[in-house]
C-alpha cells in the first residue's frame, strides 16, 4: 500500500478592510445651514435697502441745499417787541450822539474863552507894569518936590494927609528931610506917622 499524501494546507483568506462609513448630515445640521443662509439673505437685503435710503437722502439734501432758505415769519408779538427794542436802542444812540456833540461844542467854547482870558491877562500885566512904572516915577518926582520944600510948609501939608499916605512919602525921603517935616507937625499926628514908619521898617528885610 502506498502511503497517503499529506493534505495540502489551504492558504488563509486575506483579512478584509472594514468598509468606510459614509457620514450623512443629520437633521440638526441641515436646519442650521438653512437658517444661516436665510440670515445672510436678510442681511444683504437690509444693507441694500439702507444704501438706497442713504443715497436718496443725500440726493435730497443736495437738491434742498440748492434751494434758498426761507426763514419762518416770527410771531407778531415777537416782531413788535424786537422793533420796540431796536427803536429804544436807536433813541439812546441818538441821544448820546447829541450829548457828545454838545460836549464838543462846550469844550471848544471853553478853550476859546480861556485863550481870550489868557490874552487879556497878558495885556493887563503889561498895563499894570506901565502903570506901576508911571506911578513909581510920579512918586519919585513928588517925593523930590516935598524934600525941596521948606520944612514948615511941608509939615503943614503933611498934617492934612492921611497918616498912611504921609508915612509912605516920609519913608521915601532922606532921614534929615523926614525928621525936619515931623518936627513941624502936630505931636499927635507926628507920633501916629512915626508908628507907621516904624512898622514898615520892622517888616523890611535885613541883610
């Protein structure tokens, strides 16, 4: 008997790869996508309407800016009050202008008067200087005449003069001539004249 052939080993079948699972969107994801698409459509429509509105408003503003502005007519009471206020202000301004004009005229008149007074004062000073010079000359000459008179005759004349007047002449004379005239005068009158002469000499400046 022939020996039996060993049984051939069968090759093991190759392992199969698991089939890839296909993921299908569930109902929740599908609903979210639809809402997102609707939101985008609504946003686009709103932006389009907003752009159209803005453009229309800008166009309207451009057209309105070309038109003249018409201010509304104020109420009658307000208009009357404004008119009255304007009239009061104008009256005050006119009154102030008149006052300033009067002050200007008064200032011009005062300036002219001051100039006239100054000119008159200068003329008066000249006249007084001339008169003083003439009076001084006359007094000097008259004093010389009294000194040339006889003492007795001069004493009689000085006896009739006012004490101040007589003292003025005697004070201008030489001491000897004045003493001779005082000697011939009444003692009471001579004493009064002497007191006036002493007072004048006391007030005279001393070196």
